[in-house]
């Protein structure tokens, strides 16, 4: 049997710890020194306190100041107790680190060229979990019935209105993208079942508990889960190296005319107006304010990647006599951060792309992939 280190030290002294002052004092001094070092490194803050500051910087503008959700583009309600009882620390950490590529949920981890270290992510998770007031759910051991049917699942998915919120094939709807590879890698069958049965009270996600006229039986639930699981594919875990914005070639059509934008509410410009300006060869900068991983997945053709949290490193290199159109996917939250920073620095010919990146894509306007 392995012996506790303190007991072993006491036995070496020939007495119990209470009668071995030298050992106790040495240990106490060591613990005190370690604690002092930790306090110096963290500023004396708890993980929840550090996480709260990070949340304010990177999350609140979409998920709400108190995790209530829907502050931007139907972002998830993180303080919802049904969500918190299902989403454990590993689920939350991976969601923050890798995001949901192809959606408005960006990858914030350093492994994907984001601003957050693993320690930062752990602190952020601790803060989010501090909202939880219910016990964790046991969901990992649930297995759907072996005779479940994807074909029947397709029928129920349509009949019970899942596609209205989540899209015909689990994507393209106004709410959570179910076919996202990172979501399906992290969400167990039990997680999916509990989410469907109990819903998310206080949000648009209704409960489909067995027993009501419009509710799902256990067999129907399993069929829908089998359908959702059929969309699973390997997520991209390839790291992205550290990114430093480069703005020397940021200006498009440097010899072109001024686009003469007329802003909406002194802030916004529509995608059609920007597309028309590009077609006319107007001189402007299109600034992608999202984390760089989003830019690599797809961006407006000709845009320059300047994540809003990196803008201060290059802001002095940007010309103030050229229109700068800031955009993101949410569609205003991140680009709004960029706009505000430019405005505070004295820039006047600036705008936020009103409908955001995904409307640009929907209209078939030119996009590019990669750096």
C-alpha cells in the first residue's frame, strides 16, 4: 500500500506529525512559499475571477453579460441549467478551444491561433461552471436501441420541427448547428437525448418529453439521435501556428475612387453596397475582425485578417483616409469591437458590415479560403 508522504516523513522521525515540529514547520514554509508564488503569478485572483475577466473580453458580447445568451446571432445561453448539467468541463474547454468551425462560434484556443492559453480556458470554464446550481447529469452510458433507424429519424426530424431550428441536414438553421464535427465529437448520445427530452427552459429549445400528444417516444428519440449521429465526421485538430497581422497590402484598388458610402445609423453598411463598391474598383479595406481560424476557413475575397484582439498591434499602420469595412459572422459583435477601437483612435471613414459574413456567402458574393 502506498503511504501518504506526510505519514512517511513522520515515521522517519519516529513519531506522528504532531510530535515532529521540524517536519511540520518545513512543510508549512514550503506551502506558504508555493502559495505566495501562485498569488504573485495570478494577482491573488481565483480561477473564477480570472475567468470572469476573460469572459468579459471574449464571450459576453455574444453570450450575454451573465450568460443569458442571444446577445448576438442566437448565441447559446451558457447559464441555462439544463445546458450546464450536461456540458462538463471537458466539453466546455474543447468548445472554447476549437470552436464550431463554419459557424459564428470561433476557435479561441492558442492551438488554433486564438488568444487563450489552456490555463485561460480552464479559468473561463471555471467561471461558466460557477453559474451551475444543479447536479451534473449522468449521460455517458446511454446507448440508443440497436434497431434504431436513420430513415425513420429523417421523418421525425421533419415532422417534429427540428429542421425549422437546426436546418434540414443539421445545418443552416437559426440555432445550434447539429452536424458540426466538433459538436458531435463532444456530445454523447445521452447528451443529445437529454437535450431533446428536457429542452432548454427559457430558450427557444422546447422539451419533447415522452408522454404528450406532440412529444417523442423513446423509440422516436433514438431514431432522431441515430440520424444526428450519422452526420458525424472527424474534426480538424491540426494546429495553426501563431498569427501576426500583416497590413502592408490591406488596401484594395489603391488607385480607385472613394466608395462614398452612406452609413446606416452612422455605423453600418449593407453587403450589397460593399459588393457594388468592389465591382466599381473602389479604394477600401475590408477588415475581417474574427479570430484567424475563421478567416482561414473562409473570408470575403480581398479581406485582411486583423482579429479584434490584435488590432492594437497594427492600428498605427492603417491609413485613416481609406474606408475600412469591418466584418464578422455574428454579425455585429466582433466587428463592432473593431469599429469602436478604430473610432477611439480617430478613424472616421469606417463601417460595420450590417448583415455579416454569412449573408455575404448566402448571396454568392466572392469568398476565399486559406491565408
